[in-house]
C-alpha cells in the first residue's frame, strides 16, 4: 500500500508527499531494526540471569561438598590417631586394638575426593559464550575459581595415586578386607586374640600406611580451606549482581 502511495505521489509530482513517504519508510526500517535489537538484548539479559542463577546453585553445592569432604577428612584423621595410639599403647586389650584397627581401615583408610559442580562453566566455555556474563569481575572470578578447581582436583588425585602404590601390601599381605563389615564374612573366622596379635606384629606396616593416609587428609584439608573462600567470594559477587 505504501509503495502504491509513493508511485501515485511521484506521478503527481507531489514531492513533499514523496519526502514524507520516504521518511515513513526510513523510520519504519529503523524501528524494526531497533525492536529486533531490543528483543535480542532482552533475551541476552534473561539468559544471563538464568546462567547466574545456575552458577550460584552450582557454587553453593560445591561449597557444601567441600565442607562434607573436609568433615570426613577430620573424622578419618581421628580414627588414625586412635589406631596408632591403641596399637602402641602398653596394656591395650585385644578388643581395644581390634576396634581401633577396624575404625582405621573402615574410615581412616578411605580416600577423600574433590568433585566440584562445573556444568554451567564448561557449557559456556565449550560454546564460546562466557561473554554472556557481562560483569567482568564475575567473569574473571569464575575463570580463576574453575582454574582453582582444576588444580585442587589434580593435586588430590595425584596424591591418591601416589599412596595407592603401597596399598597392595595392606590389602593382600595383611588381609585388610577381613576388617571390612562388607567382606569379613568371606574370611575364615579367627579368634580375636590371634587377630590382635597379627595387628601388633604388623603395626609398623600399618602405621606407615596410616601415616600416608593422615598426610593425605591433612593436605586435602589445606586444599579445601583454600578453595572454599574463593568459591564463597565469587558466589557473593553473583548474589550482589542478582540483587540478593
């Protein structure tokens, strides 16, 4: 319809009307482009808000995981301390030695881990869309935090691999699975006094094994204590950006 009007105005040589028609066309095109830009910007803001919410949820879950692993590491250290104290204490009864050994092998000898929740970050990195997070401080904080995650995980994993190299002697030569409630029924029953004597005879081997695990827990606690404040700082930036 507009094209027909322009044609009619040109034929009538009504140049003022042609000029007005031209202005209408230009303004219409401009408004169409602008509305498209506004819609795109609105979608980006919505998408950014959704990603920030996901980041906040994942960091909160990671902090909870760190605290759980740290608490387990401290509990494991306590069982190791109890085991080494009873195994070397003069006058310790067979029952006390067996109880402390079971505590060590069922808890103290278990490995800690570090499994941060990082799905959203990996998603944005793999698609090249991390720039959707407009706040540079948050974006930089996320990059540094996930680099810290990588370093923490690599360190704990390498420490575990190092300790596992000496695990065979414990689980094959000493029959450590005899003290695990899930597998002890597979072994021939032995009198408690004989089991306690076996622990005393192998206590140097067991103590070295316990020392390795104690060191691993201690080092892991240091990593947890270093990583949690970093995660908390980035979470606070995100919460501030979201107006929380």
